[in-house]
């Protein structure tokens, strides 16, 4: 099994040293779902959730969170993000959130994409909790990550 790079040989946590790595164009796409009642989806579609526009607020929250990933996850590198996009789609059982993050850096952006998805979903939960007591966030996952030399 490969050695975990965030641990020293003694088992202490450390930030990985990427200073010797070259910069590359990197992209990560993450997604997750929130299960909602049909009535809640109807209220969202009609913009009748009391806290405001659910999609707009969740998009902004996801983008803001992804930009703060290195402050939330202790060993993440601080990245200069070149693009963040949050997409929200209605699916049969609720909503699906997808976050695409891009950078040119020495390390990947998967944590930023995952953080964007998680916080967008939490924002939807917060905005709808007064009308739907059975919401469930599920399937938060990395869909893909790519790296190409620049």
C-alpha cells in the first residue's frame, strides 16, 4: 500500500511539499444530491421558499466555500482558482449539485470542488428546513479530476 503523503514517517500530520512540482492546468468535478419532497421542489421552482432564491443562494455559497477550502481543511494548499461553477439540476428525488473547479497550480482542486458541492447542499438544506423535515444529503463524490501540462 502506498504511503499517505500527509503523514510523516512518524505518523505526524504535515502539509505535502509541492514546491518541486511543476504547475499544470487542473480541473476537478464533484457532485452530490439532496432528497426533497415534491412539495419542496415545487416551492423552490416557484421561488416561494421564505429565505429567498434557493438556487442563487446555494450557488454563491458553494463558490464562496470552495474559495475558502484551505481555511476549512487543515492540510489543503491555498490555491489561486481560475474558475468555479456550481450547477443545480432537478432530478427525480430532489436536486443534484455539481461543482467544477479549475486552476493552474502544483496540486489538484478536488477538495475545492467537493467543498463547493457540500456547502451548496448544506445551504439548500438550511433554506428548506422549515418546510421539509426529511431532507437527506447523499452521494457527495468526486466525478473526475484532470491534469495537463501548460
